[in-house]
């Protein structure tokens, strides 16, 4: 709140400084025709003084109208009446300052019209001139303030959207990690009951994965090198669990430091095991191919499955992954082929696309 008020004060202060400079320049330029006998130093001094005096009328007028516009909750008729009264008072104040102070005390002459006749305190022409001078200023002030409010509203909307997306992504990630943890712990429990020699290795690999999920995955982005390393750890656990599993992982990465959102790629591997390999009764396989060239990621997974698999579970997992990709990489391309004996998933992400940011 304090930053918003500070920004508003700074913008309005800058506006009045620039407006004062503009009005002083225009009045100084005009005075050389109305007062040709005055030196430029005298005209400049007079101009600076009278424009300061006008600000004493224009600033209260501007903020009175803004207050009625923003704060006072009256109907339109009453607001219009208030606008008219405020402007009339401002015109009278403008005329009083011009007629009784500027001309006799600053310029040292009597105010006259174009035909050199005394203008008098108020008449149609001089009142119209004062009105136009004030309305020009009011239009500028309202333009600056409305533009400032619109920009502030856009920033607030953008921030809210960003926070909403972050919250949704956090919730989506949270749906994945506990599921994997519980499944793996159940398998370790089964291996421990059998006193399997591989149990300590599985626990070590699980420790690495959970460390990654807790610390690395909390970041908005990590290097693709770290993400692939996490996939390798995951595969190592699965190879220990599934003795009849054939695993092939091919990678071709031209930029290991390329940033990617964590836990995106691993979810496809988890799905391949949960709804494919883990359900296979005999020989099973999973083939993973990861390529990154010139900022374009091509990621494909092919895995075996039983002919009668729990397709509804697969759809739930894919729905989660698709939603994350929509939020993170709107222009990605994802295809999923569900064949009789295998799943084939292909994902393409162009990191050069600035709309991903």
C-alpha cells in the first residue's frame, strides 16, 4: 500500500512539474507579443510568478474534481451539479487572480481585450478563456490519473494470475510426489520382508529422489541435466524392482544448463511404470529418448503394457500432466498413442518461444 501511494505521489509531482514548465514556456512565448517593451528577463520573471499563482487555483480544482469522481458516492445528477459548482468557483478564482493581481501588480497595467478596451472582472470572452485554460489542465490530470490506475490494475491482475498459476502448479506437483513415495515404500517393505539384498540400494536411490523432490522441485526451473539425473535414479530403482525389465535411455543434450520446470519429464516415466510396466506379467520394456538441440526439446517414451490395462487411471495421470504443460508451456505439442501392447508418448517443447515465460 505504501509503495502504491509513493508511486502515485511521484507521478503526480512529475506531472505538475512538467505542466508548470509547459505553461511557463507558452506564457513566456505569448508575452513577447503582448508586452514587447519588457525585457526578456522581466517577462521570464513575471511568467514564473504568475504560473505559480495559477497553480494555487488549478491544483485544488483538479483534486476536488478527482475526489468527487472517485470518492463521493452520489448519483450522477448530484455529481454533475458538484462538478459545475467547483468549475464555476475555479473560473471566478482564475479571473480574480488574473484581473486583480497579475495585470496590476505583476505586469503593472490594466487588463484589456483585443481592441484595447478594459476587459472588466467578468464577461463572456474572458470567462471562456479562463474556462478553457482550466479544462485543458483538468483533462490532462484525469488522463494521467486514469492511465496510472489502469496500469496499476493490469499489474495487480498480472500478479494475481501469476500467484494463481503458482498455487495450481504446486497443487498439481503435490498430487504426484506422495503417490510415488507411498508406492516405493510399499515395494521396499516387501523387499525387506524377503530380506532382498537390493533393499539398501533401493533406499539409497529413494533418498536421492526425495531430496530432489523436496529441494530441487521447489524451484520454478532447474537445469535439464539435473532433471535427467533424477530420471536415471528413478529408473535405477525400477530396474531393481522389476527383474524382467528392459530399459533403454538415450540422451542427446547440446545445452545441459537449459532451464526446465522440474518434475515434468519424470511424470511420463512414472506413468509408464504405473500403468504399463508394473502391470506386465512377463517381459516388459521401456524406451526413453531425450533430445535437446537449439533450444528445442524432443522427448519420447515407449513402454509395454498388458492388453487389458486400467485406462481410466492412465487418463487421470495424463490429465494432471497436460494441465501442467498448459500452464508452463502453452505451445507445447503432446501426442499419446494407446496401442494394443504398448504406449507411445511424444512431447515437444520449444524453449525459444517467449510465450512460455
